[in-house]
C-alpha cells in the first residue's frame, strides 16, 4: 500500500487534485483507517470526551471576563483594571504557551498521561484559588497553575480528534469545539448565582468539582488513532524543522495576529457594559450571550469548512470579527447594541477559534499534528499575553485575515472557488 501525505492536495499534471486517502500506513507499522463514514464508536467517544475537555479548559479560559469584573468590585478593588487583567492574560498565555510541550508529549506517548496530568493540575489550581485572597496568590493559582493544567487538557483533546477523521474533520472539530462555547455560556451563570448565595471559596470549589467530574469522563473516552512515536530527547531540529515549511509559518502568523485581538472582547465585555451603564446582572450575561451564539455556529461552520475549505471559512471569521468590532462595539452606547455585538461577534470569533486547529491539521503530517498545533499556539501565547492589556482588537484581526488569505493563495491560488 502506498503512503500519502494526509490531508494535503497534490499537484498532478498542473492541476490540484485531492490525493486518495482511504487508508495510510504510518512508518510501516500502523494502518489507520480515515474513512469518515466509518469513524466508529471510539472516534465519536473521543469527540464527546474532547467536548468535555473544551468545556473545562477553553470554556473556563473564555469566561475569565467574569472574574475581571468580580475581582475589581471585591477582594482586588484596590488594583487597577490593567493590573487585574494580568490574571486573565497569564491564563490565556500559559494555556497557549504550554501547547508545544503538551502537543509534543502527545505525539510521543499519546493523550492518556498528558490528559491525566492536566486534569489534576487544573482542578488543583482552582481549589487553591478558592482559599486565596491576595493578588499574588490568585495570580499564581488561577493565572499559572490552573492554565498549565488546562493546556494539557486542551491539547490532548484537540490533537486526538483529527487522528480519527479526514473528510469530516471540520465537523468533528466543530462539535468538540462547541464545548468551549457551552462552557463559557454556563460558567458566568453558575458563578454569578453561586456568588450571590454562597462564598467566593465555595463558588470556586463548586466549579472545580464540576470540571473534575467532566474530566473523569474525558480521561475514560479520549484516545488517539495514531501510534505514539515513543519518548526521546528533544532536539532543536525537532522544533526548527517545522518552521522550514512556509505554509506552517504563514498559518502561525495568522493565528498570532488573530489571538492578538480576538480574545479582548471576552475579557472586557462585562467591564465595558458596566461603564456604559448596563446593570450588573445583564452585564455578566453578555459573555454568555456571546458564547451561546457561537456554540451552534461552530458545528455548522465546521460542517461547511469540510465543503468549502477550512482556510476559506477561517479567513471569513477573522474578517467578520474585525468588522463587527468596528461597526458595533465601538459606536454602541446602550444594551441593545451590546447584545447584538455579543451575538455577531460570538459567531465570527467562534469560527476562527474552531477552525484554526483544523487548518493546522490539514497542512501537517498526521504524526506531527500534536506538535504543530501546540507549536503554533505557543507562538500565539505572546499575542494572548500582550493583546488583552494592549487592546488592539480591530487591526490585529484584520492583519490576521490578510495573512490567512495569503496562506491560502500560496497553496491553491487566487480562485475563490477552490476548496481549501
């Protein structure tokens, strides 16, 4: 049986044609079926487990805006918004920065142990936050320990799903990614209600128990269809060889600029709404509205990305994120405008967040999916760390869309009807 470059089109007789991809053989050892019509129980259980991981890891990270406002009005009221925002920035930054290490470990030993390690660390970090009251303690527990755990949870999930699917990879990734939208919809409601009826400590512990239960399910269901390469020493060439691929470099640049701006509304939506005179309850629900609007959209756009091309859908999501911020968030003054912005921005940003890992998987050998997804998001961690305090939402998303489109042009040319 011949070996093919998984997920990549090949240039045959001057025309782009999709390679035959019914089955591939990995290093002469593992024969892997990638027939999307026969994903099997293991494949779809992996998607279900990844949904739970996204709910716990990415969903929690996207809900950080709830704490931005809560800390400002409670135990950290003596600190500025910018100072408090470093908790959220570090949370996002470390979740992405650890991606290379989590992804690399996934490729070497599979998802089992990285996922278990991440599950323990995330729950531990949240439990420790529940007994913290000072800025330094909260920064360490919620801004460092918990997000490192979230990173191993997230990349174990996002790297496992693409190994089971090929032609319906976008749909599978969309279903799994919608877990983060559901999580970010649920957490603000849960945190808001619990904080009214109980203490901050028990609010955090309740969330930790919920996350712990879901991660138990994830640890039992997530599996990779690719045989691990085995532990071996990390060499510099293991990193640099990926940056010799121009398509990977272009995509990584697009992800960098995308995350430089796309997460800012998640963090400042509540504070901005309060500034515009929206009452506290409704302001807290705006983040949930934003994420609820993207939950179904992620699944739908995941399906369409398999039909019209992942790069095409991702570029559209980036452009819409920039346009919505320019046209709605900046000019609006009242609640109605903010609700409309939350809905439309949730649709646009959710598309970019969902499709980006699928784009990376599309241009990567199946044995390097974990490393490449993690490496690209590790680079994006710098944008995540600086983007929220700086606040360059509009221009960053616009730049990302241009770079993303250039990557598409590099592969398939300028024709709009190319599926890529």
